[in-house]
C-alpha cells in the first residue's frame, strides 16, 4: 500500500513540470523573407526575468544545399557581446522544411542576467523573415516580454555591438514556464493531457486513501 502511494505521488510530481515552445514575436508586422544573408548568424538578446532553462533553439528560415550551423549562448557585457557560455556545433545540415529550423541545445538562464542566443550558419547564409525592431542601447523600456524573457534586441554574429535593425523570428523550447499568448490569441481553457492524467491520479489517490481508512476502522 505504501509503495502504491509513493508511486502515485511521484507520478503527480512528474506531471507538474513540462516543456513548451515559446515564439519570440514583437508587436510589429512580420516582414517578407529576405536573403540569403550571412553575417555569421542571427540571434536574440534578452534579460531573464526568472530562472528557466532552454532545451532547443529554432529559427524561421530556409536555405538551399548544405550549411554548417551552431547554437551559441553569450553573456551580455554592457551593450556588447561578452564571453561565450556554451555552444553546440552542427556541421553539414540540410533544410528539413519545418516552420522553425530547430537545433537541440541545453542552457540554464539566471534571473536578472542578460544573454544572447544566436543561431550561427556558414555563408552564403539563409533566407528568413524579420521584424524591424532595434534597441541597440538595450534599454529595458524599449523591450517586450515573452514568457520569462524581456527581449531587448536582435543580433547578427559579425556585429559585436549588437546594434541590428532586424530581429529574426525565433522559437525557444523552455522548461518550467507557461508561454504567453500573442496579442491576437486568446487563451483557451483546457485541461490538457497532463491535467487529465493529474486528475485521474488524484482520484486514484483519494480512492486508495479512502479504502485504507475504511479497512482501518474494521
């Protein structure tokens, strides 16, 4: 009986954590595809508003042939790129045709710290849509919030100063936070698979406890 209760509790706890894709989209119109452009890669600069972790990084792009890619995470020093924190290399990739070309990369972010996450690629570069968003001074008042990130600017790898008038469309798979709906979306109340499983397990837990209480009185 105790073993069953322990198993149920562990299952309940396992469904309280989750991973969800968050799309980085400012309140601006998305511009048509441009390129191919190189500049060593495109990225996003943000300040973490709470602790969270990333498991993958995707970019809305397309490209012909084969290119070398990497996902790199840098610290931000003032208004410039700081030291390299982590990097995953992906040589010789082809376009898989998905909306977001997504590469696996695990990184933890600390509340109050600013980072640049950048998808690097070899020449001649990629074709991608973008937003005309620029905030070279990284002024928080000019940023916008997506989930637990205050997005401060877009970047390209060849510009150390991060002053870039284009912000590409990115998607980050984050752990432990709820994605914020875009301005054109209304949150739809739903129980979801994890919620349904949690409800079923909760009912089972109360049933076991009630059965145990009943037999203890006999």
